[in-house]
C-alpha cells in the first residue's frame, strides 16, 4: 500500500531536483535560502545531553 503523503513529498522533491539539474550544491543552497526566508519560524534545537551511565565509558573502563 502506497502512502499518499510520501508520494506527494517525492513528487515535489523530484520537481525541485529537476529544477536545478540534479546539482546538489544548487539544491542545498536553494533550501538554505528558503530556510533563511522563514526567519524565526524555524526552530533550532540544541544538542541533546546523553545520560551518563556509571558502568562504562567509551573505552570500556569503569568510572570511579
């Protein structure tokens, strides 16, 4: 079963890609410019804090 929302997003994404001749640099620049035009309507979240566990570290050595 095809999702009509996914199909619509893909349709517009393909149109956007064709508009810039599949040039990824131009596509990304256009999207950045569009995002800038939105001003404060774009929410930028800070990095999430990863909870520390006392059992191990990245090296596998227990913390004391």
